[in-house]
């Protein structure tokens, strides 16, 4: 028996070893590129910057965290960021659910495929093109003003509208997948037992699709939490945590403080993922 045949026979008898070898390269890349970058981020957050030379001082200090948690401006920005991310998630869920329900329960298989493609099509367009398109529509002489006779201007409202549009497909697709797996017999059984439509929705449909909604919220909440480009384009004078990170990397040249601010969204998402793990949402991703 040749060496190759012997190795093939050995690996055939060891499925776990075979799986480990197949996953070794991507896991190594994940460990170096992602977890390594996160580790470097957390380490840098404890360093400081020499105010005279602008050089990074690699001595350990909690000064950046003290500044972050004691100054009102950063607490305000943190609350604003979390509030915007939560509001975008709620808006997307309210819009996405009826769309996904119609796709999953009322459309033919061919129409479902076409609608899924239609939902995904905006993802193929440039992020900047979509964001600047909303800037034009929300301007004083834009489409919004022409249709409604008023415009929200540039600020938090414009940021929520733009982010809700940008991340809507990430909410529709998980909810559609969850509703598509929901047996029609359960809905029919609720109707046969006398449940009205609202009772059927609250007692049958919503509880069974709640993990899919939470799965979509992971995308919309995390993407909104770390966004800074949309705020630059339509946010006016308002800021989010991403803008603070960007400004400290560029104009302020304070990498340690930028790393400190960047840990806030990471910690928030870790807490959020730990909270939603019990809902089964992670299995719907």
C-alpha cells in the first residue's frame, strides 16, 4: 500500500481528525487576523500618547478609560450611538416582518426567488452611492421635501433613515428564512381553534419566529453601532462612536484613545450576543 493510500485510509477512519485538518487553515487565519487584531486593540487601549511628540507611549495606564467614562461628551455619544443602533433595529424589524411574511406565505416559489433577488440587489450597489443618494433625497430641494413638503434635514433623524435603508436586507432575509420554516399547519390549527388573526400572530407566529428576528437584529444593531460614514454624510453635527475613533486616528493622531473608544462597541456586542444566545438566534444566522 502506498503512503497516500495509507494516509487516506487512516483519515477515513478518523473523521474528527479529518475535520480538524480541513478547518486548521481558516481557524489559523481567524486567530491571526481577527482575534489577534482584537488583542492588539485591547492592549493599545491601555497605552497613551505623548502630547509633545505625538508618539505612542507603551506604558500601561487607565487614563484613556478614565477620560472616556468621566467626560460627559463621550457618555452622550455612547448613549446616542446605542440609541440610534436600537432605533434602526426596531424600524427595520417593523418594516421587514410584513415583507418577509408576504414573501414566505403568500408568494409562489418563483415569486419568492425573484423577491429574494430584489431584496439582495441593493447590497450589490456601492455603500457610498446609497448614502449620498439619501443625502440628496433628504436635502432641502430633494425628493423627501417634494413629496412631504418638509425635510428632516441632516442629523440623527437622517442618520436613522439612511441606516435603516442600508441594513434592511439583513433583517428581511433572516426573518424570511424563519417564516419559511414555520409550518402552515400551525397557523391553520390556531384558526381552527378559534384564534383571531392578532392572537394567532402573538401566540404562534411571533414566538416561533422571534429567534429569526433577533438574528436579524444582530446584523442591524452591530452594523449601526460601528458605522461612521453615514454620520459623516447625513449626520450633520451629530457624532457616533465610530466618528470618535476615526477622528482620533486621523486629525488627533491619538491611536491609544481611538482603541479605547473602539472597545466600547465590542463590549456592547459581546454583552448583546451573550444575552440573545438563549433565544436560539445564533442558530438562525
